[in-house]
């Protein structure tokens, strides 16, 4: 079976990831609280922002590509669902099974505050659902 991936869906999902992250971690939303909880040095963060954003762009492309790949496989298996529903539900299950446990382990072993974990986990939930929606709406 050949996996069909629409590059436009991957790019749309990448854009969603970057937009959600920039809003989620903005100071008026969760950024100020998150920076305090994570003990982020604001001056260093501003200096390193271009490098961090570039790295996140690459990681978002990778995540979008993998999500599109798994969403296609899910849609082939669940023929009673639309591709959009398969992509969104795939985003949810990836979050629940991989992202949430990984994020929570930072609090369990890394002595991170649970509130910071909730902020990060919430970001990834919204990001993956939005990416799944973008991939699903663009289609195959």
C-alpha cells in the first residue's frame, strides 16, 4: 500500500502548529505563567528566539508529516469515518498515548511544576487537534 500524503496539508498543519504555539505561549495567554514556572530567563529567550523558532519549524514539519502519514493509515482502516475525522482522532490518540505521558514524565522525574505540565500538555492537545483538522480539511 502506498501512503498518500498531501504536502499542502503538511504545510497547513505546520502553520497551525506555529500559530497555536505563538498564541499559547504569548504573555497574555500562558507565556508569563509558563516562563515563571519553567524559570525561563526572558532576556536569553529573546536572544535565542530565532534559533528556537527555526528549530520548532523543522520539528513542526516533521510532526505534521508523521501525523499525515498515520492519519492516512487510520483512514484506510476506519473506512466508516471521513478523512478529516480520522486525522483529528489520530491527533487526539497520538497526544493521549505519546505526548501526554512524555510531558507528564517531566513533572514526575524532572521536578517540574504540574501547572507547567498542564500548560504544555494543553498546548500539544490543541496543536495536534488543529494539525489533524488542517490535514483532514486539505485532504489527500
